[in-house]
C-alpha cells in the first residue's frame, strides 16, 4: 500500500522579467527630446509649421480632432526631419537642428514631399542664420577686446613675459 502524501504542491515558476526599455513607445533616454530642447524649438518656431507653409488652408487639430490655434504651443508636437533626405529607417536626431513644431494632425499623417522639402529649407535657413549671428558675435567680441584700454600694453607685456612674472 502506498502512503498518501497529500495534495501535490507545485513549485513556483521562475518569473520572467520583461525589459520594457525596448518597446516602441518607450524611447531610449539618449533618443528622447529633452524638455529644454522641446521648449527651445517651440519658442523658436512659435507656431505650427504647416500653418506657416499653407496659411489659412491648414487647420491645426489635436489628437482628438479638435481644432486649435496654430500658436497654442502646449498643443503642438515636434516633427523629426532628416536633413539629408532620408525618410525610412531610423528617426532623425533629437536636437534642435532636426526638429520642427507641428500640430498633432500634421505630424501623424505622412507629410508630402513638398512639406518635407520646405521643412529642410526652413531648418537650413535657421542654421545659416545661427552661423552668421555666431560669426558676427565672435567678431564683435574680438573688436571689443582689442578696444579695451590697456589691451595692447598688456599683450606687449605678455609677449615679454610681463604677465607671468
């Protein structure tokens, strides 16, 4: 006769831990747009890019389809733009040089070729303007330094080792 041992007890299975970081809706932290960059692009652009391009023909809409003004920054999203014309594969970098403010409806629908080209031209124009301002700022700073009283005497003394004594 066999002894009854009672009900069989199952051993607990090992819990499989899931790595949520690789889900499509959770971007890696280095690929996310920082809050500072988001605020900078929104203030730089000031309104929906499609409104800038199409004017009254474009109606900005939020995710529920409700229309809103193009300059309501809290309802706008950011569109990532490849500057080299690539449209498939990886998302463009999450820096201000590749981002444009756009309403939700305009960002979710596939942009037309003309809209993408206009976005690239806009970002190229902004990059050229930034470079020109940076160059003028550096020249202005150089001129102010050279016009500072005693600057030349200090440079002559430095050449003779005067500042190192």
